[in-house]
C-alpha cells in the first residue's frame, strides 16, 4: 500500500500557441522486495506516456534525485499540478481558460 512518502509529484507544461500539453510525474516508491525505486513518467496530457524505473540507490539518494529532476523541470517552464503555468503572452490580454455561455 502506498504511503504519503510515496506520493507522486506531477508537473505540467501548457503552451497552446505551440500545441504543447505535457506532464511529468516523479515518485520514490518501495517495490515488492523493499528496495526504493525512482519512477519517472512523462508524455502528452491525456495519453499514457512513457515510464522509466531506476532501482539503484538508497531512499535518500532517490529523494535527492527526485528533487533535482523537479528543480530542472520547473526551470524549463513546468508547474506543479494545481498551480497555474506562468506562460501568458505579454502582448495580449489574459484569456479565461474556459468560456461560459
């Protein structure tokens, strides 16, 4: 059963002008043998995407690698899920995400 420590950090990057709608998920979990593994998922939002599992290292090392990955992705324009992406065009008005009838 996953614990609170096993929660996945999900980052998204949306840029409608470039038709870019990406996600990136990273988590450190325990496998069936009690080893700590780093699970990385990425792809286009709404699709299955790809996954990589790295099982070399201690929990502390995996957590450190997780924070490095998240920092690198935030610098590239990704934002944590639930927070708005700060990629608004400077030359136009801010548009609502959804139009109401």
